[in-house]
């Protein structure tokens, strides 16, 4: 596999999306920790600013009307127009402000499925959410007329969201539980899509190949899982010690792709010092674009067949 890294002016290019139409056609889009949404020319590696949200953009998707959907961890679900104008679509659920809007998938009719990672911890305390295992994450739906419904709650750090190519089901990643859950659109039932992943899943997306691509942000950590089984007072104490002493993500580049049967079809892993902690993935026309919560760059994997 060949890895090309494209630097950005800001850190934390957490997710990536490849525009196949509208004002951003042919460009790769990402958002960084300073609130900026960037476009990237995949050929020249040129970059430019799309907009600023004033918050912390995470998951990105394209909407049927040509706007860019942004899951902003601090501000909620936003839509960005071609001139950079920002509209808030959802910032409260049931009368309470969203705590940690994270990732989304958009149906052809404009229905949005999106995750709220926790009702306890905001993005700045994402490590606490993993260790404390509050199980307050949610999968939500916003219809085109603006109605918001909680579809699934009690999730262990609800994170990436992907809609099957035929739109019959939605998959949501539970980062803290190392698993993927499936919500069936027709029946409203839920089931485990894949359990016991080799690491902690972050953003997920449906590729142009019809597969559901999943980031493995960090390998399984036995210390974290031991802490998760401990008493709540211990878990809380661990998340209050200095950050350098807390369990930390391992340096790795790994993504997997799953079929509708829940089985692994692709497993790409790369040892490199040039990029790490993959939190966003987008397969498009045989290339695999990567985002990272901890890098001032995006990356792309090519010649990654097999």
C-alpha cells in the first residue's frame, strides 16, 4: 500500500468526505479543531477554506441539496452552504442540548441518521467516556421536515454512522465496547453487526464499493478493558490523573471494510511514523481517504488491492 499524506494548516482533520457533486465536486473535505472546514484538491494537494463553524467539526456528509452536513461536537448538527453560510439543524434533543454530536449518514430523501456520543462527557473528555463506560450514547434520526427521534440509546460511546447502500439498515459504532450495532430501518429492531473488533472503532462510512468501512483508531488495550470492569470510583479517578499518565491510543493506521453480512471483506493495516490514529475513512473509486483526530493532515491509501 502507498500512503500519501497531505498537510493542513490546522490539527485534527477528524473525518473526510469525497464530493461527487455540487459546489465541491471532485474535492476532499475535512474539518479541524479550530473550527475550519477545508477543501483539498486530490491531484495537486492544494487546499482552501470552505467555512468556519465556531465549534469543533467532526463527521462530514453531503446532503441531497448540495450542502455539507457537519456534526459539530460543540454546536450540534449543522448544514454549510456553498457560500460558507452555516445553519443549525439540531442542537437540542428533548429540550436538552446535545453533548457530543459526532457522526452521520444521509439517506437519498434527506433523512439524517446521526450519533450523540454521550450525555455526560463532551469531546474534551472523550477518554473519560471510554474508561467510565457511561453507556449514554444515542443514535438519532432527523427527517426532512425537521422531526428528531432517538432510535437507539444506551450505547457505549456512540460514534461512526453508516447507511447501507440499499438504505435498509444503519450501522453505528460503539467505540468503548469495540463493536458495531445494526438498526434495521423497516422494523426498528437492533442487533450486533460485528462484535469484538481488534481495536476501537471511530468514524465509519459506506464506500463507493458498497462496503461499510470502519476505522480502527487504536488497537485493543487490556488496561482500558480492565478499568472498564472496575468500580466507578476507580474509573473516575483514572480519568482525573495527568493526561500523560492515562492510557493513550497506540500509533497505528488500520481500517476494515464489512459486507452487509457483517463479515470482514478488507483489512488494511500499515506501520508508519507519518500518520496515526485514523478516525475518518472514505473509500472512493479504489482510493481510501483517511482522517485523524491527532494529525495536521489527511492521508490517502492507493494500490491497496487484496
